[in-house]
C-alpha cells in the first residue's frame, strides 16, 4: 500500500505499467459492442488496447504525443484503457463527462473504492462485468471493470464507514 500511495503523491508519478496482451484480450472480450461503436483509448501508450479494438472506428489520445485525454472533447461510445492510477478520480470524472455507453477500465485493488463506484453510479453507470486477476510485476491485483450506462450494477457497496469494535484511535505524543 505504501508503494502505491507513493506513486500518487510524487511530483512526477511513474505509474506507467504496460498491459499484457492476454489481459487486454480478456478485457475487450468482456465488452458487448455494436459494429457502429466508436472506440476510444485515452491512454494509448504502446497501443495494447487500441491495436486490439475490433474495429477501424477507433480513436486515441496519448500525452507523449501531445494528445491530452483531459482536453479531448470528441464523441465516443466505448472507452477502454489501462489508465494512470495517480489521476484516477479526475479520469473517472472525465470519462463521465464524455458520456460513453461503456467505460471499461483496469482498476487496481486500491482504486476500486466505494467512493469511485458511487461517482460512476450517480452518473448512471452500473458495473456489469468484473474480472480479477494477477499480473506479475504490478503492485496490485487489477480488476478488469466494465461500467455500462443505464444498467444495474452486479455488485453492491456501502458508503458508510464501519468501526471495528476492537479498534482504538492512535494517540500521538508531542515531541519538541
């Protein structure tokens, strides 16, 4: 957990983790698509997702090419990608703003939080598919998630925080 948190708080996070082809195959296979759909990979990197989209009706952005996801305003039907986890809250907000029918993202275990799921739910997106796997060399167990507009979620979550009855708040001694 400490290593993952350190990625998010660095001035220049190094959270570029390229996605194995087999992982992309599983994730894209989870997406129910239509022939006319416009597919969008907001973080193309080396093209793991983009190159495997089952259509030529596809677009991408890639910051290293000067194409910034946060400046993109086009119309898309499906967003599918492995996003940088250090900006996950802003990525979810931007995906919702683009209003696709499907948002398919890899989410690390620490990114798969009730708050983020609730943000998507409040925007009308339900989790319709989820696949948990292990990728050697990654700092977390990734969840391959598919969120669909106006579809019920296959999982439930609670925004309330529960307290362990044996938990005691830590006390800190003031030092000079």
